[in-house]
C-alpha cells in the first residue's frame, strides 16, 4: 500500500472518509468555487515562497510518471543540487513531495509552505509524514512550516521575506515519528476490509469539512437539532448520539434558550412569531433619508497593492438604495476597476453618494463599519468623514435576532440569505438563485481573479453580474424594512404567533 500525504491526513481525520475516497469517489461532493479559489491561492503562495530560496530546480509534476519524478529527485541530489522544489519520494508506504528542500551541510532542511496565517496541528501532521517518508532516503536536519505573516503590509514592491514567517517544527515532527507506523498499519488493515462503521461527529468538519459530508449526513432530516440556534457543535452531536434528532425528540427538561424555544414552537405550528414592540422600537430609531448600504470585499494572501495587508478585506464595490420620506427610491452603485487599487475611488464615490443626513442601514453592520474603519486608516485625509458615517449605522438584523420577528423557515439562522426567502417565498425579484453570482463568497473570488481575465467581453459580463448581485443585497434590505413597517401597522401590541 502506498498513500499520498493528503490521503494519510484524510485518514487521520476519518477512516471512513479515506475508505470512501479509495472505493467510492463518486460520492464526494463537487468542489465549490470558493474551495477552488483557496486551492489557487495556495498554489500562488507556494510558487512565491520559492523566492525565499532562489536558484533551485523544480521537479515537474507528471501524474502519469511518478517514478520519473522520484528518479529526477534522486539525480539532483546525487549531482549536488542545493535547493529542490517539489522533491519527490516514495518510501515507507508514503508518496511525498516536499515543497522546498535546502541543503544544509551534509543534511537537508525541509520546508512546507502553507497559505494560512499560523501553524495548525494538521500542518505538523503533514510535515511529520513528509519527514517519515524522506528520512529513510536522505539525512534530514530541520523541518519548517512557512506561512503568511498577516501583519505584513506591502510597500511599493513585494518583500517575500516580510510576507512569510518561518517556524521550526522539528521537535514536534520528531516526536510524532514513533506514532506513524501504528497509524499506517491501522489504515492499511482498514482499507483491506469492508467500509468501516464511523458515525458522524465533530471529525466531519475538523480540521476540514469532509467532501463526503453530505453523503454521511444524508439521513439527517431538515430541520433537525443541528439547526438549533447558537448550540455548540459538540452539544448537537451529543444529542444525536442519544438518538435525539428531530425537534420532537428533545426531552421536556432540555434547557433551551428563548430563541431556541421560539424556533421549535414556530416550526411545530408553522406560524411566525412577531413582537410588535421590538419592531417598533427598531423602526423608531431610523431617520430619513434611509441609506440601505452594502459592501463587497476581496482579500489576497499576497497583497497586490501598496499599503495592503495580507488577507485584508479590501472593498471593491458597494450598492446603495436611498429611500426618501416622500417614497422616492434611488439606486446608486460603484464597482472598481479590477486593474487598480479600488480604495481611493471607492472612498470618493461613497462619500458623495451617501446622503449627508439620515440613517445608514446594513445587514450585520459590524462588517461595513469595520471596512470603513480600515478605509479611514488607509486615507487619513478622509478619516473624519468616513468615521462620521459609522455613527449613523443601524443594523437590520437586530429586530430578527432580538425576536421581533421569527419565521419557522429561518431554521435557526438570521442571515440575509435565510430571512429573505422566508419572508418573500417565490418572489422572483428577490431570488438570488436567478443570478450568476449568488453569494458574497462568489463575488469576492470572482473579482479577486478578474484582473487575470484577458477576454474583455467576458470581463464586462462578469462586472454586470457583480452589479446585479450587490444591487439585490440592498434591494432586499428595502423590502425587509417595508415588511417590518407593514407588520407594525397591522398587528396588535402583544407578541403573537400569526394565524
């Protein structure tokens, strides 16, 4: 048996996942756009990290000739090459490709490159199995994890030594060596048998959400105790292990929060819960003209622009619906040039578009306010005007989170993507699924890579899709505000379950 490094890590997370990967790969969920973007980002980071150790020779990845890669690595070592990228070995039942090998006297230092901002446990497991495979072929000295320094701020040119942090993990890696043979033996025996019986649990998404998650959770109804609001994952799985899956399975003595109790009651009766007083208090704090506002942001592991921090959320777009007291509804929007730093142009347009008075409504306002604070740091000359905006924000999630309005189809979530379809089912005007870009993650990844696209017509099509998505975010807020206002006018004062 020969396992790749990634297969070994998968086996550590869950034996059943590895068995399915080997025997029933068709049951895997397709890789979504956001995960693909993470892979691309990881590839870019790995490529750039080679500049830390220049003048190396790379072993080209040849999926139909692994032996050729191994032979090439051996030849480079024998010829005295001092830096090798993607050095390839197959020893002790493991096929491994070391990101960077650097000669250190008569031995080698091993560097594994990660696009995260700190060392995680699975990184050391990764380095440990690499060491296990390589150490029987070459003399290893030290093991290092190379990761992104999220405090790095780019100046005019990129400083790779500032961008990366190098952490020595040799001691942990060496400690793990004695454990690996037993783990490999257990994996080998497992793969020779029928699919192992492994029930769902926290391991299904730790350290990664497994790509067989949907398959293994197919027996869980929707909604279930896994949808209970603000209940920790370990408690959800503890209830599941007791045979408690449906809301009706919960024992009467189960200690539930008010939100969880209302969640279950509204689902059982299929009637919304509405507290007119909470909604009215929220609406009374809003003043005209009302600015319904939403940012879209992107982030780069490798900063593209001067004065950009690694993984900093950079706003590239906003949508603004302005509702005046006479009922007039205006729409304004901004979408940056993907070839340039968007911040200066966005600041200029935003300060001109948002009305000088009146409330600014966002959904989860902390995000928008945080972006504005970072813009104020970026542009000191505009800081006072920008920070003044933050004093006017009102959060549209508040009347829902405070149980002014709870619909059974929220299923324990107060996100805009949960609230909107529950309040406006089958409303084509408010249907994200009709759009080519359907969520913020898609928008972020799409714009982050838009500058790489050569086809002008395709770029323009994508820009139109981005504008349509962001516009729907703020139109949705307008319609939700109108819905709340209507409910206040038509309902009695006391909290009720609507019939």
